[in-house]
């Protein structure tokens, strides 16, 4: 169960996908079964950067759609526009980044998950996972990123074919 926070902190997509189950009806023009994903400000503890990081979403027009397959797997598609402001809560220094994606998360009936992100996305990893995969703990990426996650929440692989645009901890430090 100690790995559960890692699963929850992988990035904006996971938080928004999980919240989509209780999302409000889609706004006009988005199409059937698309829902505005609710989001709230949150704080990442000092494990990530050595200081607390506040995260707000000044622009949030991200939509999700959940698809259920005959084999019992569920795929959540995420698209739209999102910007996130990351603030070093000790110094007040802040940066605002585009995290508009899109993304896709598929959870198999056995609990294994695959997350694929394209475009600009946030990748949040606990320090042990970041070290294992040679990445910063809080990152803005561009281009394809794929994560596989075991049923117990352990990240089993990270495949990145894009670029790291911003090391958030370094930018706020």
C-alpha cells in the first residue's frame, strides 16, 4: 500500500482521470460521453523537491471520456486545455506551465495500467521512482511518454521518446 501515493502522484492525468467518474455533463460542442474533469488545487509534500509545492490550475478546460471494453478493461481518454501553476511554498517563487496533453489510461481487469501521454504533460514521480528511471521528480514533458503500473501501484516502466521541457524542482529552487 505504500506505493499507492506514487500511483496517485504520477501526474495530472491520473488525478483528473480518477475524478472523471463523478464529472459533470459535457459542455456543448465536446460530444457525447465527454465530461469536464473536476480539479482542485493541491500541495505536494517536500519529498518531491525538498520543499512543498502548491499546484493550482488557472486554466482548466480538460475533458475525459471513459470507454469500457468487453474484456473488462477501462480506457480513459483525456483532452483539452490545462495550465498549472507550481509554487515553492517556502519562497513564493512560481512558474506556470502548459499541461494540455492529450493522454490515455487503460486499466486491465487484473489491475495493471498503461498510461500514454503526448504533447505537454506533467510527470510526477516519487524520489525512488525518479531515481530508478533517471528522471526528475516533477517534470513537464513534451512528446510521447508511456508508463506501466502494476496492480499494487508500483511503476514498472517509463518509456520517454519526447523531451523534458522543465525540471519543476530546479526551476522553483
